[in-house]
C-alpha cells in the first residue's frame, strides 16, 4: 500500500511541476496546509477521494490518471446502424 501511495504522490508532484503550479496554490485548492499537501506528494498519508478529485480538476485530468497513471479507456462498445 505504501508503494501505491508514493506512486500517486509522485504523479501528483510530476504533473504539478510540469504545469508549473506551486505547492502553495495546490494546498489552497485542496483546502490543506502546505505541510499537509507535501505529505500527500511524498506518499506519507492516504489521499482521500476529495483531495484527488480537486487535484485532478485543477490539473485538467481524470482522477484515474492520478490513481493508476493511465487515461481511462473504453474497452467495449456497440455500434447500432
């Protein structure tokens, strides 16, 4: 579980840095202190869904990208003509 938390935290950090968003802004967006936000990025605490949702919303990505590292895919579809 700890490894999974670190992976999620690393994805959040990587996206934040790529988008050049400060830790302070993300802490404000997610409603936590900067110190608490850093714990999420470091994988030291389990991030609740609301936290992940707010991060994903700010980054403009699906929550699944933060959790699994992959974009959601449609695995089955039907075409009706």
